[in-house]
């Protein structure tokens, strides 16, 4: 079943315009179907807040036909916000206190922009620990995305991310390396995932923490891993939620930063993303930018429309499959009371009955 539009969040209207099924709350109440309540801790900066919200709402809403999904966005007060975004959050987002009181069946934690290499110095550090620790004891399963994965790996599993020689940026081929796990059941054994990061948690670090790697790439490293119990924490290093144009928007932003003198080098192309025709168009645009800067002329407009028509999305179907499997597994083991983690018969240290090693906490 689709996501239920349980308030007037603009994302619901935007997804309707895209053709996604969004269920009115009155109709939802007439259906004898179980509901799942999914939290979305959105830590993205103001410019990306709504887009990230839509991306994860879309993935959840398209993922699984067996439940009504109520998605509850919230953020952290410690994150600096502009006045317009703060007003948006106050109107449409829920306070963590309300989330904690009413409970969740599952939680998604997005990435965030950071100011330095030491995550423990970021303003979100302590509040994020509070949310993740609460979720570990009270929520069936938590999915961490990119920067959130790095933060949780540092404070719970004592594995600090390491800087990469160059930014991992583009769309990379991955393979499933643990085919018995139900999260990757019936998904492509080879598939693409976008990445955009300067740092990495290696396979050796995941193994040292007792986690299980499910998918990885020869070029981009580990993408999908799970906690030692197999389910209570799920980790993405890539961005399967990205829209087709997300990397294009990022490249365009970096070109603007170069033109404004905010970066010294002209940005390289994201790997395996632009077609040969698109690269030729963008190389021509690069020459026009450099010429305009040299001669002090007005900068040419970015040829976005010409590039969009040549882009391909090669990752969404697998992303939808993985998230659909996740929602199905949550549905199978979560308690009917969303304030409780699991059904009474479920072993919290092995909730999927995989026979894997039990959970490890950051105190171990």
C-alpha cells in the first residue's frame, strides 16, 4: 500500500504530481491493513532537506505492498538552520520527544554536511548518539545512510572513517557477496549505486566490528552491511536514494564554486555517470567558463537541460528491492505496539533467526 498523507507536508503533493500513490488518511482508516510507522531523522542542510525527504519517502512508498506507511520526519535542534527552513521544520516535522513517546517500527537516519574530519566535534554528535541509542533499544531496525553510517560506526563500533586519496564520486557497479541474507533476496546480484564521499569505512573495519558485509564494489568499497545480529542496524555507504539528477546537481554546484573562486580546480566528472555526448557538452562548457573568466565576461549558463535528457538511472530498481525487503522484514518481526521492538517470540540478538552472532554494543 502507499504512504499515508497524515499531515499537509508538501512532499506528499510533490509525490502525487510524480504519479506515486499517496493515500488520504480517511481512506486509510477504512482499510483493514496494518500500518507501519517509519521515522526519518533528516540531518541534511537546508538546501537539501526537502529533496532528501522526498527521496526517502519515495523509496519507502514504492517499496512494499503489505502495509500502510506513516513516515514521521524529524531533525536535531543542534543543527544550524535558516529562518525559512526552521519555520518549515516547526510546521511539518515532529519533535524527537513525540517520536520517542509514541514509538516507531523502523528508523532511517540520513547523512549530513560536516565541517571537519572529526565527527565527534560536530554539533549533531551527542544528539545523534541519543537518538541511535534509543532506537537500538526501542525500534525494530535502523537504516543509516552514508555520513550517519560513519558516525554510528565510530561511536558504537569504535571504527573511525578514513580519508580517501580522492573523492569517491559517481555511479559504481556492486555485487552481492552474502546472498543468503533476506535483505538482498531476489535483487540483482550485480547492480549500480551512486556514491559521493571523501571518507570510507573499509571491509576490514566492518569485519573487525563483527558486522556482516552484504554488497560491495571493487571501486567504491562496501555499500551495504548489517549489525552482528543481522538486522537491528543496517548501513549504507552509498546513496541508493538519489534521484537521477542528484549527481548532476552536485557537479553543477561544484562548477559554480569554481567560477566563484571557492575551489581552485575545475571539478572532475563523476565516474560512470555522464555519457560520451554529455561529457563533450560539458567539456565545451568548461572551455566557455575558462574563457569568460579569463576575459572578465559574463559566465555562460549551465547546459542542464541538454544533459538531463542523456542521463540514465541504473540503481533505483535494486534500491527499491532492498528497501522493500527491509520493510517486509520489519513487518514480519516488529511488535503490533510500535513502542515495543519485536513480537514476543523474536530473539533480539537474532531477530531474523539467521543463527548469526549476537549484537555488540559500543560498550563492548
